[in-house]
């Protein structure tokens, strides 16, 4: 991507005597401890708290309305802020940061493919935030650093608070992207994930403009060079199923798919920690060592041992570490074109098949739908499933119309003859509270069969409500488990629940305009 002019006032900000540029991990850890920003844990990780905000603030995220981009942005799903409001707030933040005793600057990249990567710099008020971006983005080599010219700048001032009445924001917090000024401006929140996801949002604009498909997914590759992509929302098993000891990890969250193949956008991992154990997720557990950043994890005040089961601050506890903290990886994080794509859903209605092979139209339909279930519970445990749809499995991070990403998916499927599967890791034998969660051993067997090509030409049966092609036999999985209607004791209850979910799919899909009729007719429910 071409180098661009960085605004003069940012250049002036970066000439101050208070700058700490490209500090090493040990130097940053020392700064964090000296500044009382965090605590060292028993494994050598740095533990920090994010205060009031323990997750992203979607209602505080904006894109600046600018002449060159305003007609490209999907404003129905992205909040606007005027150039005037952005400029005023931007100057306030710059003036605020100039007064700080220390600022921390990271220079690196987004995108492991050198032909399409974005050079970035991040200016941080907090040392632990700078360690976070050092671990999450792609780090410059000494040679690259000499001629590093940033194409996009993230300015993070978490202790600066906006005045909504004056600044045009919804609250004291703001995450603003200016595509013309090439700046991400963040304030009022200490949640470090905002920096990661802002650059992802930037890449979700820039990559498609360069005919590269940007994706919110994990990716791995087998010994034969067979690449697989795993899409799925929180709780669907994306991390668990993509962390395969027999396959090498390309990346766990954000990828691009160019004419050369797949590449990781990041240089690290931002893993959930709640209920983490070495037994269940050994790769993540063992990656939490010196240099890792732990967010909102409770630690023993005496021993400094982390208690991953304690969610008293938040269920959204996190660990940020470089990808090379995991042994079984591909470096650099690039690989060929995918052979297999897996869409993961945790259907608490218990009516979607545990695995189904999708046509191109079905793949585009389910990609646009981005379905899973959330469980709305009470203290007594009486719950009912709530259907959740997140467009393209990443709705909060898509500046462009969703159909743009879906069309790119369809083109890639055709061009590379990719096999696409919908895998339900949710409930079987009844809805949540009646049935049971699909056994992980069964899901692993199904995914393994899909990755090895065993399901490409098997005998299938068509689901009468969703129109999905369900394999009749998979090694290691009882035949009756494969067809959800056969696992329900009450067939009328099954049919009613399936039609209820089908109706939710149709209702959700009404928001998509200018979409091919084929996708609706051939991709969605049939009853």
C-alpha cells in the first residue's frame, strides 16, 4: 500500500522529548511496573485492569464523513461523525498528550503478506497498552524500522474523556476512524481490544478496495498444504477446533485472502481466559508467560498465581501474546488458498444439523446471516435460547456494505472450488434445557472428515426445513446424531422449533438489499 502524508501536528507530537519509541518487551515491562500500571504474575505475564470498560464500546465507535469515502461506507451499520467534530477532538487529544511525561510509540505492520501489508504506528498514553500492540501487531525488524513510514496512525489516550455536549459523542468514550487523515483516535476507555479491532476495521475497508477478501476467522494448514478457515462467533468453538495438534496455526482471528492465498492480519493472539486450563487449551495456557498481557484476570495477591475461573471483574478476561508463543504455527503467517471453510454455530434451538455441506448460495446466505445462539438465563436456570445474527461473523468491524464481503466469498468459492460446511456445536435431542450439548468428540470427528475431503462426495439427505445437505454416515459419529429430527422424542415439537428458527433467519435477512435473488431462494430455509 502506498505511503501517505501524516498530519503535521502528529509529526510534531512525535518529536517531543517525552517519547519512548519501539521499546523492547523487557523495557516495557519495567515501565509498566515502575508506573504502577500492572502487576507481574507467577508466570512472568503482566496483569492489568481496564477499569470501567471491560469490553468494546460499539455505541462509541464512529467513522468520519469524508468526501472520498462517504459514498462507500455502509452508514446503516456505522455511526457518522463530522469532520469538524473529529478535528476539534483530535486537536484536544494531541494537546493533552503533549503534556504527558512519557508517550510510548510502536511501529509495525498489519498483514503478514508483504505485498499488501499496512504500515502502522501506535501512540500510547499507557505503557501496558504499548506492550499490548507490540504483541498483537506484526513487529518490524531492525532493517524495516530504519525506513518505516506509517500509513495509518492509532492515537490512544484512555484517560482523556470527551464532553458529549461539545464533542458530538454519545459518551466520554470515542473510537473514531478517519480514512482521509489515516488516523484512529481513541479516548475514554482502557480496554486494549479497541486498538486491535480498529485496525481490523481499517483493513476491512482497505483490503477489499485492493481486491483482497478480509475475514474475521481463524485459519490453519495441514501437512499437505491444505488450508482451512473457521468462522464463528463467541462460544461456537472456533479456537478449540482450529487449534489442532496435527495442523499448523496461521492465525486465530483476522485474515486476508488475496490472489496468492491466505495471510494473517495480526502478529499475535488475543485469547479469552475465562475457565482456561492446560487440559482444555494447552497452547493458550502455556503461551501466558513473560511478555504476555493479561486483562482483568484475578490473581492471588500473595502468590501472583492467576485464577482463570474467577470472572468477578468480567467474563471477558483476555491474554495477549505474540503468535510465536505457540509452537505449532506457520511463520511467516501466510499459506495457500483454502480447501475447506467451516462456519461454526452453537444452535441452542437444537434443530440445525451437526454438519451440512453448503452450496455456494447457502454459503453466502449463512455467511451474511452469521447465526449463533445466546442463552438468556435466570438464577434458577430457566432459560430460553435467543437467536443472534452477526453479519459476516463480524458485523461491528465492517465499514463497507455486507454484500461486498459476501460477493467476494462467493467468487473465491467458485474460483478455488472450496468445500464449505456448516457445523453446529450447539444442542441435539431438543432445545437448550431439554436436549444436550453436542459431544466435542463427535464434532471433532465431523470436522476431521470434512478437512480430509471424506465428505466431498458422500451420500446426503436434504433437511426439509433448512434445505441443507446432511451426510448420512461419518466415521466415529452415530448415524442418528447426524439428523436432528431423529434425535428429538417429540417430532411435532422439533418441527415447530425448526420453523421458528427458520422464520428468524428470514426476518433477519430482510435487512439486506440489492442482493441476488438466487442467494435468498437457493441459500435460505425452504419451509
